[in-house]
């Protein structure tokens, strides 16, 4: 939630820069992220949470997300072997090497902080590739009209919010791993779907209320002007 609030503040500036020059935006976001990672060991010497919750360390991920959304999705050219996907393929080998090394060494790159070593500027290309694969899967599922799966995808953010609260206050955990896994997935998905449905209904009610109020206001003004 802390990261989300920070993102709301910086998103307008990032989008403005990206519209002006996508390449400049990518370079600036990657540059700030990299500079932050180099400075972090000297600045965040205490609690690792301040380091993990700072929006600057996610600027490279935001840059790749913008690139996927604007250059990969919006154009409709979702092929993996195009010039538009070259950025991911160039960064992917380093990302894979880093993630493999991070399983054996807490921080393969000694100039970065050891905490959250699997989530930083070097690893984000792997995440971007997974997003691209999910985009292709989404296209396939859309053609098959698998509505339950598509509905889960649309409710993914609500499910994410639910699982944060769910695991923070989980009162009971079965000993059987399989039962626990199924229970966690089913509960989080069902409650997340319900959360999304309630939110959508409330939004429709609010929009309807605002519309009716606007219509009544116009009618009142018309009556006054006619008199």
C-alpha cells in the first residue's frame, strides 16, 4: 500500500515524460533505479523495510511495464520475435543468471543491498517475460471464451488485496500441505471475486446517484430560466 501511494504521486510525471519521449523515459527510470540501488547500502543501513518500500527501486519495473503496455499491447503486435520485444531479450540473460546465482548467494552483486535480492533492476526482465507470456495466454483464453479464468484475471488486484489481509490474520492452517494450498487459493479467489463484485455495484450506485443529481440540477435550472 505504501508503494501504491508513492506510485500515485509519481505516475503523472512518469506518464508525461513517456508521452514526450518513450526512450528518454526508459533511460531516466532505469538510471534512477540503478543509482538508487548503488546508494541504498549507504543510505538504508537500518531497517530493510524502508529500502523495500521505496518507489525508486521499482522504477525499472515501471519502465518495462510502460513499454509492454504502450509498445507491445497497445499496438496489437504481441509477437515475441519482433523489434518491440528486443529490449526484453537483451536484458533476459543477465536477469536469469542473476536469479540463479541469487539462489546460492544472498546477493550476487555486492554493490547492492542483500535484502530482497531477487527483486531489483537486474531481475525485472524475467518478470517482464512472464507478463508477455501471460499476455499471449490471455489472447488464447479469450478466443476459447473461458470466462471463469478471465473473470479471475480481472479480479486479480482484488484477490491480491484479500490475500494480504488473509495471511496477516489467518486463524487456522491445516497441517496437510495440499489441503492448505487448496484452501488458501479457493478462499482468496472467492473473497477477491466477491470484493470486486461489491465494489462494482457500489460504483454503479454512486454513478447512478451522481447522474440523477446532475439531471435534477439541470431540470431545476431549466425551470428557473423558463420562469
